C-alpha cells in the first residue's frame, strides 16, 4: 500500500468528525468524490458533513445522497477536513473559512497543478479523476456498495469524457469494470448528464454553433456570447461538445459577457495545446485540455487580445514541433 | 472452453483459405470484427480475403488494413466463409453469391434475431458486439496485438455507444481494459469517428437543430431538410446526436427531400417506442431504436402523415403503459 494511502486511512480511523468539500463550479468528479467519501465515512460510523461554495447543479441531483450537501455551516468543529478534486485551497471558495475549524486537512486530488496545501497531500496526476483515487482508497479498506459505485462511476465518466480523453487507461476500465458489478445503469447516468436541454436551450446552442469564428488555418474556433444565462447544467460543456464535432480544430474558446465589464473566457484543446498555460497568462488556470479565466474589458477587446495570444502561442508550438 | 468456440478454432486450424464478410451498411462492429479476424487468420498463416457488399465508409478508413477489403471476388473457392455481426445471410447482399463457394459457413454474431444460417453458429446475444465475441475467441488462442486490439476496441466502442448503451457490462469494460494494454489511443479513435464536420457541415447541422419542430407534449421532435447532401460520414447520425441533447424527447425524426418526389424518413427513439414497427408501417424497417423508410410524396404531405401516425402510436403506448 502506498505510504500516503496508509496515512490517510489511519487518520480516518483515529478521528470522528469530518468535513468534506471540493472546488467551486462543481462537476461530476467533485460531487462524485465528495458523496462517495461521505458514504464511505458513514459506513465507518463517522460524523460527516459536506459543504460547498456553490449549489449542486441540477443534473447531478440524481447522485445518491446529493441532498445532504450544505451551502453553509454553523460553527461546527471538525477533526479532519477532506478537500477533494481541488488543486488549491482558494478554489474551495467561502468554505475556506471553515477549513481552519479542522485540526487536519487531507487533500486528495489528481490535478498536476496541485499546491499541496493540506497537512496530508495525496496528489495523483496519473489518475483520471479523484474518484479513481478514491476507488483505490476504498478498495484497500474493502468497502464498496451500489451508491458509492454510482458516485465513483459518475466522476470517472465525466472526467474522462465518457472514457475517451487521454487520461483514460487500462486501470480506468478495470476500475469501471469492477464498479459495474454493482448494477450500475450507464445509459441512465449518461442520459442524466447529457440529455439536458429544453427546446429553447438547444435553439440557443445551435445559434452559437451556426456562426462560429475561425482563424485562417481553422485550428482555432470561438464564439462571442452576449447574453449568458446560467442553467441547472453546464451549458458551456454542452456547447463545447457540439464544437468538438469539428475536425482538425485544436483550440476551442467561448467568450461570455458578464456583468460589470467582465468577460469569462473558457478554453478547451484537443491534442497538444496547453490551455492551462494560456489561461494562466490571463490570470486563470485549470487543466492542460480545459481551463478558464475572467478578464476585465469589453467583449471585443478581450476577444482581440486572447485570440491574438492564442494564435501566436499555437504558431509557436507548430514551429517547435517541426524542429 | 465453450463447445462452439472449440469447434470454430478446430475448423480454422484444419483449413487454409477463408472468406470474411459482414452485413450491408457497414459500421464499426462489422468492420472491426472483419479486420480483427483477418489479422488473426493472417497470424495463423492462412489465406484470407474480406469482401463486402458496400464500400467502407470514410470514417473507418483509419482501421488497420482497411484497404485490403474488396468490393467483389473472381471465382475464388474457399474452405471456410466467416460471416460476422450478421443476423441473416440475406444481409450480406451480393456477397451471398460467393458464400456457396465455401465448403463451410461459420456465423459469429450477437444479434438476438440471428437465423443460425451457418454450418457452425455462435450466436451470443449477451455480448455487446461481435468484436467482444472475437476477443474471447482470440484469447483462447493467446493471440492479440495492437492492430487487432484497435479493431476490437472500435467495434465495441461503436456498438455500445461509447460504453453507455444497456449492452455494456462488467465484461465489456474488462475486455476494453485488457485491449488498452496495446497502447490504444481512445481519444484518437473517438476523434476519427466523431469529429467529422467541416465548418460548413456544422453550420448546416446547427441550422437544422436551431429550428426543430415538436409535438404538443414535446415527446416527438423532427426537422424537414429541403436540400440533403451525402457526406463521407453519417451526417444523419451526427444530427441525431445533437438532437439527443434534448431532455424528455422520446422519438426523433428527420425528413429529407430526395430526387423524384421521394422523401427519406429516419427514425430514432430513446427508451420505449419501437421505431422499427413504425418504419415497417411505412414500408421500411430497422431496429427498435433506429429505423428508416423512403416514401413518395411532397415533404409536407409525408411529414403530415408520418407525424400523425407517430403521435397516435405514442399516445396509444402511453395509454397502454398506464394500465
């Protein structure tokens, strides 16, 4: 057993009260790992709370026990805070205030950019997801049931883009095969996660994807969205999923006009462009293939600056690749 | 080892020349199983030909050795014909004429409707795909390599709808995990199969999906396409994949205006409507969840008749379901 896994299991064994949290802008791996950990600790008769900065998006409400998640805490104290799928303690948002109420922070995460902010840090960039890490942790303890399996499946499924991203490997499918024992219905989970749109939503998305902009080489593709509305699901991801139907495009961007002169920029890349790097240049961050940032300025000026940078960045890569 | 697998392996061992074929309207499992079987037999130093009724769709040209597939044969004789992923000998199309040139027909298929038309029939409706069956066959022989693995992965991936259909189970992921050993790039395969559109294609698709029609209960959704162009990929499937983003819709239809006063109607359903049954009423056919037919008449009159029928049909089901 890995030393750090042993350490985490010991810490869990020797303590009674736990707080679980994850990053802002909740998605499948964040919620899947939180709820799986909650159910695991409950099986060990621990006292557990989950608290998140953001409300649970509607599409994840099918996850078992998703209703136990709380938007805030009183002045509860905790023996241990478990921060899952979260690369930096600032990404837990307002929950950061409660972290100091815990005597020990355990940080379990698969982001390469993790800052090791915990007292115990298990950072596994070779794992597809925090959920795949938790599978390993629980397996060491011999604990699994249908509810935990549904949570872990969902986190792995979403973070691997339905098992197609480069983070999917032999081990990922081995874990999924093992989870499938627990009568998981992949069709039901897929439908919950991907069949989300109202007729109005689909019409909105289609209007965006019918008039995309491209750079001259058609390697970069983007859209400006003047009126963005938050939905009970990740509309950004749905738009990108349609944009991904395009062949040969490497970088996908969305520019969304926000209130108070700000623009949210989301980046996705397909094969080789490190969009985490690009987002960091503009004060944001994320993963190599998915990142984002918020920039002050008009939609047009932000578009101009970012696209200029991305063009130069990808051209530079091209040159470097040729060498 | 299953008796029938033993029988097939013996038949292969004791013979020298083989013909491989599959069904008309080739897709991933047909081509994946054909090419995997071809490579397996080549490793055993057999003389092998693949011949299909239809040409290989462009999107499957990435499959290893896809260029060996022939559109016709001379008067070659074969010891054994292997008919893969094909429920009925009539579905091999014109290749049927060559089947009589073989002394023995081996039929390996996972369709429940298989008519057991071969001399040896291995029909496995519990397998996700013919490719998953072949994995088992090859495993008994201890033969596998990267090219075979890519073919089998592709067949399983396409026939399980990226591992989300109800035919996906524990065994499916176990097989995939084992195939992943051979440095398969799932992202590359997914991209070959799903990232197909030019900017013009995506704009065309988006125009269709931005103005869909719905019945009053929003259970049926359809579009009229006045100018249809065949592509090197299945544009129909791509449009349906975008329509499937809609929640709660059960039946999806496309009406395409063809030459000479004809209209092609494609049907898809999600959970319970038997669109094979509906298509049969209009002289067509297919599967429970995917079917089609061609009807004479104007776009509007065909739309009126078909939608009227589908509404009555689904309302009837609703009533029956309530009982």
